[in-house]
C-alpha cells in the first residue's frame, strides 16, 4: 500500500458574515490514494467547492477561517505560506473548475497561457515549452493544435475550453487533480468525451483525481471510491460498487433512488423531500434527521459519529450503531 497523496483531517472552514460565523465545512476527514479517482458527492450547498478551495489555499481569510489538517507529504497546507501554495498549485495539486472561462485569461492566446504555465513550473526555454504545449493539446484530443496556440479562449467552444483547462492542469504532471463539476456546463456528448479523457489521463499518468459532482452517473463512470457529503459533513464513505448496491446512510439511499432506473419505467423521479439545511442551522442531532424517514428521538438530540462498519464502509447514522439499520433501510432501498 502506498501512502495517501492527500489526507484531510477534521477540516473546518467557516465564513464570518453579518449573521455570525457560518460553518460551510464542518469537520470532514478523508484520504486520496495515489492514482485513484475519488468521488465527492452531495447536494448543492453541502460544502464540496469550499472543501476543494480549502485544499488549494484559495479561500480568502478573512472572511474565511480554516482549521484542521490538510496533509500533503506530511506538510499541513493550512499553515503553508502563499508563496509555498503557489509552488504546490500546478506542480503538485491542480484544479479544474466548472466554468473554464473563469480560469482562462481572455486577453492571452491559448499558446501564451500554456507556455506560461509550463515555464513557471519547469523553467524550460521558450521553444521547449512551446513544443510541450502543442504536444499536450494533442494529448487532450484537440484538433489542429498548432493553430489553436494562436487563438483566444472566446474563439473556442465550451468543450474545447474545458480540454484546454485539462491540458493546463495536466501539463505539470500533478500528483492530484481536483475537478470541481468539470462537465456540468457541457452538453451530454461532450461531457462523456471529457470524462473519458480524464479517465485516460488518470490511467496513463497515475494522477489521482478528486472528482466533485452531484451527478451519480459521473460517479458510476469515473470513480473507485465515494465520499458522500451532507450539510458540511461526511455521512458515508465506501467503494463505488458498495455505494450503489448497499447504500447505508438514509441520505445516500435517497440519492441512489433519485437516479432514474431505465429498466423500471417510473412516471416520476424519486427526490428526497425537503432541502439541505443552511450550514450551522441544525445545532443538535443528525444534520439529516429533519428529512430522514427513519429518524427517532436520539437522531434529533445527539450527533452520530462517522463509524466504520465491519465491511469497511463508513457511515454516520445512529441506526447502524443500534444494529437495526440494515433491516429498516434495506426495505427502503428495494426499488419498484
Ligand atoms: N465566501 C463565502 N461566504 C459565505 N458563505 C459561503 C462562501 N462560500 C461558500 N459559502 C457557503 O458555504 C456553503 C457550501 O458552499 P459550496 O460552494 O461549497 O457548496 P457546493 O457543495 O459546492 O454546492 P454546489 O453543488 O452548488 O456547487 C454554502 O452554504 C455557501 O453559501
Ligand atoms: Mg460547488
């Protein structure tokens, strides 16, 4: 077993607002192993982006406040200087965002930006950097790479821009690539191509990928292991097969049920009743309890810990602690 690329331990990121301190990420822990694709899933507002921005050192402090440990090669990135973080970003950990226009500079050509990215990290002469830039554009499946070097981001389609972003991220051979909803803004065919590309690069380069998404289809296609987040906390963690076959947390069960099953023609998609609470608004008990069909008094009064079951699966739910969850929830999972 190789050591994890990244260890996140009890990460807490909050924001100081007029309404007081709002905890966006509330004590999450997980590890990313070398070469794996780890999925982070959960509804809008559960803290996925804040987690990735915290890892990248891109949360402005203040108003943000970050506690806990983000260990990269035993170095706690939370305490790293901005200068050190600039070295880490790109060289060791790279990130691609949902909307590539936000991270491509509209006034520079694709070539300029790629060459610049390469030269910052590799200190190569310009010509060598240029050759590598063309090579990586070809690697990410872009046609007419040489011409593209002289074009501006607005001249490219959304799918092409996202390929350029992936090229920028991969060019310095990072150990970890954080992809925050990288295909949400793209149409379905292009989305599939981009995911294929990422999976191929992951296999070829051994770069670990942290795939942030609310799309379980993406998870099924890409990921080996899944962390399920709810309201700033990890509620379940398991390998992908287990999550789809034996989801344990009632929230995960709901998520899986809300995926359309082609074999069963249902009129309506199941969706979990209610909404994600505002971070910090549920003070006592399980964060999911107000929406949970299985809740009891204890769930409303005490916060369950994230427990490791015999199977290795982790779940934050009192039902399993009391040993009756499998039965109660098993019935709820049965589709149809
Ligand atoms: N700069 C900020 N100031 C105050 N609150 C913030 C800030 N950034 C994020 N938040 C809050 O933190 C919580 C988590 O947000 P985050 O963007 O991580 O959600 P997400 O899981 O990425 O959602 P989505 O799927 O919509 O992208 C939200 O309630 C959000 O309002
Ligand atoms: Mg987000």
